[in-house]
């Protein structure tokens, strides 16, 4: 018996693919014109809210069914922010990378984002969490306008896995690459920034990832770019510059007047950083502020980075408190 013919046209969407199109309609009304996705990718977009600046901000949750990627899953998301729009892209928890049946079975994630003139993207996801014997590749490309009016804040971090189950850095392979390019319809665009991280266990008896990690449970990168985040970038560079160098005395500490119960607040923060094993650096390169960091545990990294972002205030003021959900 033949099956009935569907009256609907066949879907052109690929499994794991999704698309977000954010537009600004008169009179300055921000709308999500397109939000589509296919399993195992899932997108949730609550109603737009207003930031403290009384401008519309759209929040989209970038998720996967089951909270992660099973061996061989492929997801791809294309995002376009038209001129003068604001988007917050977040997750609802760590993206788990489950065990692969063999090293050749790779889970992949690809994100391509075009940011229009005067548009801003705030992408602060939870960290990826690769389980034992997992294989993962990630490529994220952000296209900004040549007139340097696009703004971009991207957090990319990876944790050790399930330490309680003895899975600290027992993955097979984790590869991540972030690129920022100038938008050009005729080509891939001029490369402005490329940042890559590769974690690989060759299984040949050499020093393992756990030993190489130096007791770090998480590594991350924060990319800061554009006029909206100019003060945030300056804040991170000033904070890093003010840190005492290794083996040097912090003479400025005696001159601080900010006190809390007779104890210097900045000194308290540094003691917490020391307990959490925070190591970090910030550098200016080609118009970007690039922050690299590591910590003993995820919670310590969240306390440190979330505390700095809240202290400076740009993210919460411009995008609302939901933008910082990954630090709760």
C-alpha cells in the first residue's frame, strides 16, 4: 500500500540548522523576523525587554535537546543583526559533549553572525563540558561592519568535565576557533582576529591533559570589540595593569581609601582570586581587547568574571540582567 502524498512542500532545512534574523522596524521597533531551528538544535526567544537605557533588547536561548551533543551531532546557527539592533545570546546551562563511540565520530557546532551598523551582540553562554572520550569541534565567525560601528562581546570557555566521576580532562579532542571578519558580500571578508584552542589526548602514553592543565578546571576567552563595549575593554585593561606583578609588592595598596570593616575591598577580591586559582591576562590587539583566563573550578571563574562585569556595569545597563544569566 502506497503512502499518501503530503500536500506540503518538502522542508529545505537541514537537521541541526537554525536561523535568527533581528530587524528594526519603524518607529524603532525591534522584531525577531525569523527564528527557525531543527533538531537537535533548539532556540527559545522570549518577548523583547527594555534595558535601563529604555531600548529594546532581544534575548535568544541557544540550546540543544538533552542539554548537549551526542557523538556525531552537528548543529549550525546563522544570525543576522540588522542595523541598530541588540541581541543577547545565552544558554540555560553548560553544553555537555557526550562520549563518542570512536575518535572519528565528531560532534560539531558552527555559528555565523553578521552584525550590522550600530548593532550589538552580547554572547555569554555557559561553558562547554566535554565528557570522557568525547570529540568536539567548534567554529564561530562574527562579521562586523568596515566602519567599526558594530559591537561584540563573546565569551568562550571549556571546563574539565565531571571531576566527581574521575573525568577531569579525559576527553579525546576539543577544538575551538573564533574569528572576527569585516563583512564583505564578495568574499569571506578581511580577517581581523582569530583565536583558537585545541585540547587533544593522543593516547600514546605522553603527558596527559590533566597533568598539562596545572590543576586548572576551566579555560576561557573573552573578546571585547566596538563602541558599546569601549568602556568595558578599558576597564579590563586597567584592572589587569593594576594587578601586582609576580614577586612584586603592591605599593598602591597602602594608598587606597575604599575600606570595608577595616579591610581593603580590592585586597579581599585578590584573596578570593588567589583561593580560586584565577590566572588571567588582557591585551589590546587590532581594536580588540582579548582576555584569557583560567581557574581551578567553574564556580571560581564565574565569581571572578561575573563580578568584574557587574562591577563595570555596561552589560547589565545596555542588555539587561538576563545577559548575565550564566554567572548565577
